[in-house]
């Protein structure tokens, strides 16, 4: 499980990757975006109840 500080770093890194990679699924960093998204979603499901209710 990650903590809030790590979560914030992951969100910032994902934002940077989205800016860099965009919609290019063949980009070498596209798979990293998926991993970061999954980690962020797991954190939010546990720690941000109002977001978990939307899923």
C-alpha cells in the first residue's frame, strides 16, 4: 500500500506522462501509464471513499 506522499508523486508523474505520451499507445512509456493508473486507482478506492462510490 502506498501513502499519501507517494500517491501525490504518482499523480504528478502520470500527469507528466500523459503530456508526453498523449494517446500514442505504441509509445514506450504507455505501459507505465497503465501501471501508475492502477496504483492510483487502488489508493483512491481505499482512501477516497467518494471516488470509490462512483466506480
